[in-house]
C-alpha cells in the first residue's frame, strides 16, 4: 500500500529523481525534480532562502508491506515501485549503496528488498545511482554522522515542506537531494 567550486554553473533541466529507501517491511520513496531552466550556482556557501531552492518536491510516501511471506512482500515492493514509476515518470533513480542490518537474517531480507527495488527501477528504464549513508548525510546536513532527526529536518528545510515526513520518506528524499547536489557539483 502506498501511503564543486564557487563560480561554476551547471544547467539541470527536467531531472526528476526517485529516491528509494528499501526495507522488507516498509519501503520509503521520495520524488523531487530540478526547477526547469534554472541555472544553479555551485557554491558550498550558498545562502539561498527556502523560496529559491533549486528543487521541487513532487511526492513521497511509504510502501507498507503486508504480513505475508518474504517472497510476497518482495512482489508488493516491486509492484508498488513500478506503479510509482509509471505515475510520476522519474528520469533517474537513487538507492542507498550500503545498508546496515542488525543480524544475518535482517541483512538478507534487506538485500532482497534492495535487489527488488533495483529491478523495479531498471525495469522502468531508469538509470540507477547509489550513495552511501555517509555521502547522503554529508550532502544534506553537511555532517556524515548526522542523526536521522537532523536529516529529516534538513530535508524539510531544503524542500520548504511544512508537514512532517516519515523517517522512510525523509531518507528517500535525502537520497534524491544528495544525487542532485552531486550532479550540480559536476560529479557523475
């Protein structure tokens, strides 16, 4: 169920990114896009106001799986992400590169969910990019060891959102922001 350096400029036209925070019970997703035709200034010291953010929030949410067997939950993830891709038509997808799990079984289940997420994005014809949690936190908060709460708050500030986000949605949106920031700085 869906519930660089200063002075360089890069033009990002019509890039819409789907961030996916995979999980075997809850899969977060977040979609943002660049503001079409806006030239972005590469600067680590940019003091943009919220109203001039180069990114536009499109959608976010969570795919909550039933209590069915793992293979049924994996199908639910695939189907829901495929529907999201068809509905919102992102141009790229981002998935967290490295994950943390508390045990071997959790790691395997999470690996399966991540694999299905990659499959859904690939089946949707999207190029896929991956970033570590450290890279995402650094890109969004400026500190690679930031807490989830800090990431959630910065995502809301960057995207000028008024309503609270679930942790899963915030993580997925943070992945999208990290990717667009990385592209803006001229790194593939």
